[in-house]
C-alpha cells in the first residue's frame, strides 16, 4: 500500500503539471508545492492570491513577468545534476506571474502564506548559499535559496545533493513544535530526482512515540510530505539523489531537534 505521505509523479497534463501539493491535500496549513514540465515556448500563468511564491528553475531557461517586474534570460543549468546554484524568482502575495519557457523547463512553484510585503525579485546563483555538510557516508552538498535571513514572509527553500550510498537529513531531526527558540514548527516537502533517473532512495518519517512511522521507496519526481517527526533519507549504490525542500510555518526560522539516539553521529566518534 502506498504511504499517505508519498505523492507519486504523474505524466504532465495540458499545462505541464506533474506534482501538486496544497494545504488541503496535505492536511496542513502552510506549504503548497507544484512542479511543471514545460516545453520550449509553453507559458504558465497564475495568480499568487494569499501566498508568496518562489519559482525555482530546476532545469532549463525562460522568462518571468510579474505585476511589478520582468526577468529575461532566467536559468543556466539544464539539469539539477550539474550541481550549480539555480536561478529563482520571488513573487509576493496579491500578484501574478507568467513564465515562458525558452527551452524545456522543469519549474518548481513553492508557496506559503503571505501578505504582499516584499517586491518581486530575481534570486541569481551568486545569492544562493552553498555549503558541504556532514562527513564520510553522511556528507551532502546544500544550496540554500531562501534562508531564515532571506527577504520573505514564510518560505524556506533549499536544494540538497546526496551522492550514491550516502545518507542525508541525518542524523534524524525534527521541527514540529512551535516553541522558539528551542524548536520551530515547519511543514516540509521533499521533491526527489535521481541520476540515472530509474533510481530510488528510501525515506522514513516517524515520531518519538511511533504514532507516525512511514517508510517509503521514493522514485524520480516523487514528493514526500513531512507533517511532523524525523525524516532521514538513504540513497542506494549507483544513484545520486537531488531533492528540493520547501518549509514554512508560523515562524520563519529553521530550529530543529536531533533524535537523541543518533545525535552522536555529529561527534568526533563518527568517521
């Protein structure tokens, strides 16, 4: 039986949509997420309504027009596995956007509540924070598009690359308590890609009391929902993993708690 937290990919519809998560479909309050596969020349037009939006150009190039700005020649990489920082566009609530694909374009539309406090802006690669995290078989490469300190009302957006055979989002951590500065409540989506594309990884979502405990085999372009609990990822030999994380909650800060049993992996004991 397919886990209720796993959203399998689907063939593009007439608008290019392959994934859609809404607060209503996920049973939560903050995060919305969509992915489109647009063909060269195809246009996507939407109103932002009561959400702020971050468009992430996962692979491909195009232009973006909003009510208050226009951005041409957006995008550089044709695949996320080039491991270069992406181009993204931030759009406030009470606005609209039109994306026209110059090449085949894989576009993520990340959403969270907003009031329209900030203008539309381009987030070029040189504004993406890049870092290596972990060590040994727990190493991964992280590209942060919207951080705690970025100009946005709710959204946190991050890309993570995990090499074949490595773990990620590990040691297990959670962010499901609205209790800053100890921990913040953040809903989260994972959009997975694999190289080669027939690959898969394993992801587990679980709580301390195991009232939630789901383990999934995740394939190319699947989405995993993390409403609460810990959520580690384990890749398999031969297949590199990319995922795009979107987080949002009542406080735009990523403050998490390690699972006590596994926190030692952060120490010098682990090689």
